[in-house]
C-alpha cells in the first residue's frame, strides 16, 4: 500500500496531466465547478488512476468523488 503522501502526489500529477489543471489543487475544491475539470476529461482521469495505482475503480464511486480529498479516500478504500 502506498503512503497517503504518495497517493496525493500521484493524484495531483494525474489531475494536472489528464484533468488539464494548472496551479495548486486544494483538498476540498470541487474539481468540476471550482477548478474547471471538463466532464470529458473525467474518463482520462479515471483511466490514469486505474493505470497508476493498478486498480479497478467503481464508476459510481468515482463520479461521486469531486475533490482531491475524495479521490485520495477512493484510492485508499479501493486498495484496502
């Protein structure tokens, strides 16, 4: 299992690359309404997460994870 810091750093990298985000990403900002991730990029984010962490992530849970904090929790729950 990866440390929470490693998961966070990997997710931030994924959000910058696949989510087309720049700058700082707060743990509790909504990725879509506050940070501007396009819904079309969400599939790229999901696939990048699955590839990076070697997981299969439930689509319904992914759709509900709208913040960096939620994504970290999702990865940690899926690994457990």
